C-alpha cells in the first residue's frame, strides 16, 4: 500500500436530487452538489466548512455510497467506486454521525453495538471479535471496558455516546473516517475532548479523515487543509491559517467576520454581514452563485460566467473573478 | 443595519439609567419531583438586573438555566416539588400573584419569552402575520386592524419583509421564522424579553444577522434582555453582564467587560478555556469528569470534585463573595 498515495479521488462530482410533481411528473432537480473535485491522501485530515444547504452532507453521503452521483467519478484506494463494489467501499469508510443519541440503537448494549458491524461484514471469529471490541473501547477511552460493555446508550453521557460512535466507526479498521458535525450537539467543555480523540486515532492509524462542520473556529484544532462550500460548490481551498489570515473569496470573508471570539467589544458594534440568504439550488443564479449577495460583484462578469479555480498564492485556490 | 426602517415602537425612556433595577430574584428555588428523587434544578439563585441591561446566562446542558427562565415566567410542569423565593419585577412581587393574574398581567405584557427552537413551533395552518399579532389581540384587546398594523412595524424592526406576513411558516427559511418569533416577543412592547438559545439552530451568517437586529432593538427601545445560551462566543455579542450557572447554583455574576477577559470562578475559567477561538492560537482545555447529579448534589462546593484549585475549605458550601470592580463569585478563593 502506498502510504503517501491518494486514498480518495473525487473528480467533477455532481449529485442532483430529482423533484417530482404528483410522484411521477419531472419537476427539475435540486443540484445539491455541483462539480466538486479533490484528492485526499492516506492519513490526511481535511475539513469542509459550509452552511446548511451548501451540499456538505450530500458530499459525504456520496462518498459513503449512500446516494449515487449524477455525474463524475469517485476513486477509493485506486479503485473506481460503482454500484458493484459498494459493500467493499463501506467496509473501508467509518461514519461518525452528528447526533450520537440518534445514531445509537437504544435497545442494544455497547458490546452488541460494536459487534454488529463485524457480524454484518462477517469479520473474524468470535474470540477475535471480542478482542477487537475491547481494543476499540480502550482506544476511545471508554475504560474500564468491563463497566461499559453491558451499558445501554441512555446510560452514557453525551460525550461518552459520541466516543462510542467513534469506536463503532473504528471497529472495522477503516482507511477513511467521515465525521458529520461530530461535536455540534455537545457542550463546549466536551467538544475539545472529542476533537482531540479524533485527531489521536487519525494519527495512530494513519487514517484519512473528512471532518464536516459549519463552525470555522473548531477547524484549526483539527486539520490543516480546509474547503469552504457555498451553494453546492467549493469556493475556496487553503491551509486553515492562510484562510484565517488571508481570506480571498468574499463569502469566506463574510463568514469569518460573522464568527465571534468571546470579547466584550462585540456587543458595542454591528457585524458586517451580507444581506439575503443562500440561493435556491433548483434554479441557482447564473455565473458566480454568491453574486447576488456580493459587495464586490463585477457587473457583466460575475452574473454571467461561472468563475473557474484561480491560484493567487501557492496552495490557495479560490473560485472568484476578482483573482483572475 | 441601515436597512432597518425603524418606526416608533412605543414609549422609550429618554435616558437609560442603568442603576434602576428592573428584575430582582432572591433565593429562588425550583425543585422537581421524579421517580428517582427530588431534582434541585434551581437552588437558591439570587441576582438583580438593571433596566435596559442585558444579561447572558451561561452554563452547560443540565445546569438549570432553562429552568431558571421557566421559573421567572412561571411556565412550570406538573411535577414541581418546591417553588419558592422572591421575583420582583418593576417593584411588584410576582410570587404573590395567583396563576390567572400572572397570566393576564405579566406574560406578554411585562415579560415575553422566545423559547428554544421556537421557530419550529409556529402554527403551520395560520399565517405568520396573524401569529405575530395574536398576543396584542389576546392579551391587550387591541383590534385586529390595529394589531396587524403593529405587526408590520415590528416585522420591519426585526428585518422581516412585510409581505412575508401573508405567508405560512413552511414558506419561510429558518432565519426568517426566528425573526418572526422575535417580532412576536416584541409586539406587546414588554420591558423584559427572555431569549432561550435564540440563534443556536441557525447558520453563522443568519446568526450574525439576528444578533445585529437584537442589538439594534436594544439601542433604540426600552428593552432588557435575558439571553440563555451555552454558546459563549455568541453571548458576548449581546451581554452587558454574565451569569454563570453550574449544577443549579449561580457561581459567578460579573460585568461582561471583565468576564470575557478574566473570569474569576474556576469553573468559568475552565469554561472559557474550552472555547475555540478563530483569531488567536491557544491550547484548548476540557473539564474532566461530569457535573454532579442534582438529585443528591454533593455537600460543599458543587464544582469541587472537578476543580483544579480545590482545597480543604471546599467541603463547605461557599457563599457569594463580592468581587473588586463589581460582581460576585461563589468560591472560597475569593474570600479575604
């Protein structure tokens, strides 16, 4: 296995959901994901930031093989993913859900929850399975393991539930973990603990991790590379520090300006926020999708032509006509 | 926020005097009966709040902050075990009122409430405009036409386009629905508005937009806010004062100027240290362990088992000590 090779390669991925009237008349498409390309290497962590409806969860579902892409290709560990090898793909990808309580079956205890993926995928013999369960529980620090094995999800705190979800994602020894807002439902004092844990298992197993969030302030505690999504497209890709210091896309700038750090001064001034809301993805605006809300819109350009990706600084990509 | 066409929303006190007390809460207790025992959700809480000030109540889930709001509003479930103390609003002791009197004279007229996730609780079969106007019609007996006129005014104040008033809730985005709820809270022109997690379900930009509107309203009208949230960074957008709760107790009440820079109580310090910041690099911390059960809370300081600074005296319950530069903290370290 190439340790520095490409683990996941996404090219021109489009995922559209069909809209129907009365159940059978075609009424257009929701373009939830509209042309996304990137490569993720083995052991690399990547964060995708976007608001609700920006397509980040659809991207994740497409990567997990839960929704078939409309156009574009997905390559995992050098193999093209299609309908035939989805089972193989899902064994390699662990999924950490947003709401731990909703993601854990209430009628199964911890042992059964961790055993389930191995039974479904026919992994190992009973003794090996038992050993694997203990191993992952220790890894996520649900110790002493003996105390936790018979417990049911409602007996665990929110942080412990999220640890269990991570343990379940790890139990098949995946190469990639996708985490959909893993800390947004948790209290501040627990969030850091969970992000630390994800980071630690990522390093220990050389895992690829895709972390999806709407909260830019947690990003720098997790990964170097960050993508900003707006209305089904990736608008900016760069290093976290670079994005915070030198945001290029007007949307990224607005997003950064809107995030408060705890500071009394915040209450003394108004925030500079673009008016309006993200566009409908059924009839997205022509040209750049941010142009109706953008203060630096160039008439005749931004509202006509879709901006390609420019690279104004090495490793910093932005889809905006200002950087042509 | 230049796009806010602000109209006269009602009588505005000419000069805000922060010294005038609007709300005073003393020794408030709210205990619930459960099958496992009595839960001491709010235990001996005292604080006062000046007119036109805004108070942020911070704490983790289960610390009693929503129970405190519900106690002030007397929106109580059936399993109340103890509900005692003093709540004085504008010089009137609310605890002496009977329920019917409280409902008629206080709710909406004097205090309005924006509950958590209220935007999902709009009635799906009534137009948004009617729902905004309803408190005026029901509580103040205003005529329909006049109430609708006022609804248009408050909609403008909160940044809700007036033609949205004819729509139904499902035709509005989350941010617009939240604005409708805030408009509803404003329409009766109450002196006190309690907001329970008003922006936590919204996107970052929408959240910033709504915070802008709330600030704008506060500058222009005679309102006092109580903002209940677990999001410390966002609370700093609105707070003049901060009250931190832990396990049913108030552990610190400080002016915001100082609190966000130097919290005094060890719990507040740990909480601040766990907030990720965008602009500065800092080593994040987390608080090991869990808050105690409120059924049989530990004797002494309730934070002591998790506190890095605990010493012998913490076995005894600390009183609230006054701090230099205003505020109080419930910690023996503040004793002199």
